[in-house]
């Protein structure tokens, strides 16, 4: 059985949607993703515009403005819910990691980050 589209997000998908919490156009999105990730994730125009097309078709983003060839996009409530669900999924993964690799002798809920 194939997975539902956008059930989990790749890093380019996640960061593209994250950048659209407020209206942005393509070049802004590419710059914001690179800045947010310290250059670890870089979107090329082909990847970005393919994602924008897919997100738009799925109702996750809407075109909020158009000036010539420049299109500005923004998250829809559906896109925001998807992003929030992905964030919750990632949090569950990191919580599981912490439970498995909890320092010896540490109480549940206590990890190295909690130490002064």
C-alpha cells in the first residue's frame, strides 16, 4: 500500500513550508532556507518550484500576490496543520532517542541537556 503524499516531509519540504509562515517568493525562500540551516539545506530553483507546484496543487500553500513573473506564496491553514503535525512527529522521534540513550543513572525525563 503506497504512503499518503506528504505523510512525512523531506528537509527541503519542511523548510520550504516553514519559510512560508509569512508570504515569500522563490528567491526569498531559497535564501531563508540556506540561512535557517546554516547552508546545510540549499534549494535549487528546479526543486523549489516543483515543491511549490505540488504544495499549491495539494492546497498547502496559496499564491498571495503576483507581480510579473514573481509569485508570492503563503501557508494555508491546511499547510500549517501539516507542518505542525510534522514537527510533532519529529519531536516524538527525538523523545524516543533520548529515552534510548538516556545517561546511566539519570531519572526519566532527565538528560544531558538538563544538567547545569
